[in-house]
C-alpha cells in the first residue's frame, strides 16, 4: 500500500494523467505498471527500504505481460 501511495505521488508530479497499477513485489523493491487511458504506459520501481522511485524509461512500447508457472 505504501509503495502504491509513493508511486502515485511521483506520477502526479511528473506524469500527469497516469495511475499506478498492478504492483509486483520483489526482493527489496516493488515494480509497478503505469497506466494512461486504461492502457499500460510505462513502469516504475519503488525501493522497499527508503521509498525512492526509479522510472523505467528504457523498455520502449509495452507489448504484453506473461505469467510464468
């Protein structure tokens, strides 16, 4: 919940019109999809220890996501 709050605050100040969705917890951080107009727009990570946000700008256009297992 805290990672979602931090990520939405970041998005509100940097990427207006986007929302934080679908958090994925990993060791020490959370990766969160960024949506705009109902579609995945990007991705960011929130450090689980200090709350720093790292926007992923190198992925390019989202194609699809798959669950393994």
